[in-house]
């Protein structure tokens, strides 16, 4: 697929994030404090609606599903997913952002968004720098973070490091259709339960409500699959930018500057810069107030931790959450559980 398709897919995703208002720092921090479930309702709605497009594309052979694979650092099974997911969640709780929404915050002119993105770029640079050390720690040493599970399992010594069955289908011997139907039902039930216990709530800071916003994100997922034959994911753009910086400094061999993930991120920035201006002045003031509550130093540190963790885990809120969960990958379920667990704990500690 062309780089223009990547930019277009990013523009769809950025527009959906902006319309949903999910880029509000206060909204994300409130979710980690368990004070407001708007973010999670949007997240679940996006996952449920996007799942249909992902599995349809796989069923007709247009875009085969590629479940996220375990990230092995050489200490224990899924160590990269657990440690990376925990760092990602901590960064989200500190900044009120994730690798994708931080780009929307930057495009919207939020002060904290700029520092989160700068910290994220630093996290990407450090990850690229320490990647050779991480690869040496693994067994076998030649295993890379992007190596697929099948090739890893065929290498000597890998059987004691990675699970033989990286998806729920293979673990529980269930059909994909059964899991997909169960997932859709669970998502609907969760949203309804959230409404019962926390209230349906108003529209929030977005142009639409959380469920509608989530469905817009799911539609952007469908558009991304159609345009690029892959699912949404943002954190790899930070790694690609880091690679370009290393090349510019003469520390790495030559590589392309405009990678697919960088064009996807550019699309997010461009479209969200327009859509965020469509929100009401009241909503924009609330979002800016939430951004002002995040100190520059906290945003820098949180952005660094967040992106470094996402690269360790092999995906972020969009890559593992919106996309990975619906492929029923254990790596994604573990990463998302670590992300929310750490985010909630970090929010609790910072409020003491």
C-alpha cells in the first residue's frame, strides 16, 4: 500500500479520536482514578465495532489477522508485555495521554501535549539505543521484537521462553466465531453496566458521546484495514522517528524517513488539528484546563515512560487495545491488563 494510504488512514483515526474527545487529559486521568468511565466506554465501543471489520477482512482473505506476539526480554514469559504495559499505564496516568492521543493534544495546541510528545520521542530514542542490549538478553540472542511467534518457536531454546499457544483460540480450543460473538456480547454488557453504576453521563468534551465516538474509532479501524491492510497502531512511529534521528547523527545505517507509521502519525496530526477546532468553546476550555493541570516536567517524564513502555510491550493503547484484543492475542490481553493495573495504581499513589 502507498504512503498516501497510510496518511489517509491516520487522518481517519485522528478525526475519530478528536470527535470522540478522548484526547482530554482530564478524561484519561479520571479513568485511571476510576472516577469517570467515559474513556473505557469509548475504548470498548471502538474495540467491538472495529472487531467486525478486522475479522471480515480476514475471512475474505483481504487482510489476514496477525495477532500481537509475546515480547520476550529474557527474564520470564511475557515479561516485555507486563513490564512495558505497566510503564505505558503509569505514563498515561501521569500525563492524561497515550501515544495516539498525545498527537491529537499537540495538534489541538494543548501545552501538555507538546511536552508529552517530546518525552515520547526521547523514550523512542532510548529504546532504539538499548534495543541491542535487550536482544542480547533474550534466548536465543537473534530474536527481535518484531519476529513472529512461529519463527521464534522454531529456533533452538525458544520453547522454554515463549508459549506454544499465543492466542485464546489455541489455548481454550475455541473457534474464532465463538470468541468473536462472546467478545461482542461482553462489550455491550460492559457498556451497559458502566451506565448503570456510573450513569450514562452527558456528551463529554467530544463532538459526540462515548459510544458513538467509539464507533467512529471502530469505523476508522475499518478504513485503516481497507486502505493499508493492517490495523491501527501509533507507538511504532516514535521508534521510526528515533531511527531517523540516529541516522541523521551517523549512528545508524541509512533508512527511510517517511515510513508508513510516520505517515500514519502525520495523518493523525493533520486531521485532528481541524476536527478539534469544531468542539464547543465550553468543551475546549475544559480540555485546556485539564492540560494546564499537567506540569511540563510530569508531561516529559510521563511521555518518556509511556512510549518506552509501549515499545517494550510491542504496542500501545491502540495497537494492543483497540486492535490487539480483538485478535484474541494473549500478549495484548496481558499488556492491556498491565496497562490499566499500573495506571490505576499510579493514579492512587499520586493522589496520596
